[in-house]
C-alpha cells in the first residue's frame, strides 16, 4: 500500500498548484485525477489535429512584476510557457447597442480610450479605475515580499458590482460597457460583488495574455515540477472515498478498490462533492453539511468551437463580447433558452500567427436546459442531444451575424460542449463554470474556509474565494500556507 505526506484530490489548477508548491517545499505529494486528461479547466483536447481549450481563454497579471508572473516564476514554469500578449489598445471589445467599445491595457490608456466614446465621463472613469486598482493591490508582489498573501477586502465583497458601477456613473450606456465582460465571472446583477468584478478586470488591464497552442501547457509544466521533486500524479484514479479514522483523515480509496494513505489530504473538488466522499464523522457538523449543500452555483457555459478553413479568417488578438439586449447582465428568468450575449475568442497557434485556426464562442447556459440528459454519460446522450446542440450552435451563429460578424463561409467543422461536459470532464457541480456564487448581500455564507473541522483535511479551488486563474492561485497559496506558514510562503513567492 502506498503512503504519502499529502494526497491532493483533483488535478485542476488549484490541485496542481498545491502539488507544485508542496513538492517544491519538500513534501511527498500524490495528485489523483479521475479523468484521462489532467488540468480541469486548463485541459486542452484534440480534434482533427486541432487543440481546443476547455475553459481558460486568456489570463491576466502576467507582465513582469505582476502576481501571476511572480507565482509562475516561483514554481519555475514562467520561462517554459508560450504566451502572446493581447492587443494593448483593445484586449477586449464590447459590442453594445450597435457600437463597439475598446478595453485598453494600462489604466491611463483604458480611461482615455473609453473617453473617446464618453467625453464627459473622464472623472467617473478615473474614479472607477482607482477602485479597480485599490482592489487589485490587495494582492501584490510587494505584499508577498512583506509576508502578506492578501489584505482585507471585505467591504468590496459586501458591495454590489452593478450597484457600484451605477453609483460611479449615471450614464446607462457606460454602466453597461463597464459590465460588458461580466461573463468572465458568471456575472449576475442581483448577486455579483465588486471584489470579484474589480479583481478580475484589474488583472486583465494590468497585462492580458493568451496561451499559444493551448492552456494545457500550464497543467503539463506543473506536473513536471511535481514529478521533478519526487511527487506522483495519476490519471484514471477516481477518489471514491475519503477514509476517516480516529477523527482524522487517514487516506483515500481509489476506484472503489485501492487504498492510499497520507498524513494530509487537500481536496480540489467542489466542497459538496468532498462531503459525499467523506466517511461519516462527528467532527463535521450537520449544520455545515446543510450550508454547503444549500449554496448556489454560477451558470455553466455552452461553447461552440469553430475549426476554420486554412488561412481563411484573420487571427484576432482580442476578445469580443457581444450583447443583444439592453441588459448586459445575464438573467436566468428572462434569458434562459435564448442567446443574449456571448464571448468570441481566437485561439493562438504557433502554426500560423496571422490566421485563426480555432475560434471559441462562449455563452451562458444553466444545466436546467439539459434536464432530459441529466443522467447520461458522455458519448451516450443520443441523437436528440446532438440535435439540441446543433440548434443552439445555429442560434449562436445567427446572433453573431446580427452583430455584423459572419463566420459561415470560413467554417470547416464545428464542435460543441455544454454544462454536462463540464460536469463530467472537470467535475464541477451542475456544470457550473465558476463554482459557488459569492452574493454581495451575504458573502460570508458563500465563503468556504480552506480548513475543515478535521485537522488534516484541507480544501482548495475556485469555490472557496474567487475563481479564475488569479483567484484559484490566491486560494492555493492560502491552502498551502496552512501547512507551510502563510508568512513564510508569501515571502518565498514574493522574493522568487
């Protein structure tokens, strides 16, 4: 029987980051992944010779001296990543009411660019960017150097994202433009908090990049780090039980058969799923289980992948956010079943930097739309499911066409994924793209601590703090800090 210092359940970004940090710092680590592919939302899969990214289409804070760059440098993978900086004059384009508005990199340029469309809003835009910076600076390389992972931002978690934007400017068009990329964080007018909005937008305004030839390279490089430091990473190894003995976790059972033991366990899967795996124990109170089970998840994503005819459509070095109605915030009651917004992202390829090989189109979708196939497995959902997806793809292409963008003559073939694909291949509850909703009205309810009442069971991943590469990285550092000491780890990363 194998024995490790630490078992990590799930090879999404959070699990691999914890594995890389802890193996680098001397622990004997084992990461277990139930699927064939590692990487969670960083998975890249191959179709007809083309690489298709699952969930990460661009990443922020990657310039020298910024947090993601610094963390990747500490782990030792930054110089191995193939990345391309997005267009500094317009890394995102927001299509709204038949006009296009550019998000530019760097705060002065961001403000000046939007002022061309909103000349009387300069002071309000300055106020907005000041607030973004204030939130962004809660996590900084300077803080890490001082031994601080993150400074307190609770007031921003308690503030509505839509409400704060509406307070900054009374111009309804500018309000919508500033919320135009809300798809990035599962934005909901009634729930989303300003911390999430600001942390994510600040990150991209600082330095937005795409991965060349797929985001999977991050997962692959993290796995190399873990293995180089003597760690183990296994796929097709589903944890079917977390074993509890004497009020401590003792190890896990894999595939209902093999037992592996460890001193500590870190779960990177949804807290709700973690609890279903856990042996019954009086340490975990029913009230905690009820709270976790009652938490609502964000919507999922329907993705349409267009494989383009060779050298037929130009590569776009920015992302496009298209909005079809007057409200850029997605509303389940009003919008479910209809295409009201989407994001278009061209994947960067080393084969050809001038033309698009693959274009990904993402639009919100709740798993409720897929109830007919809820109990099915991949490749076994039947013809009705395929027809449903094709109709959804057709609607999406029509929606895009209504914005003056017509891909029709350039498409060689198409692939689609739904929240069911997310559920089955990335292990997310309800196929949610961004995990547990952090509602500004009562954010404490949505927060899940990295510690549990079992002293040697820890949690990590997008459900705990903020999702996205930056949010998950922050949470990974906090989780590992429970074992290594927060100040020690912060300084190690800050001075890397």
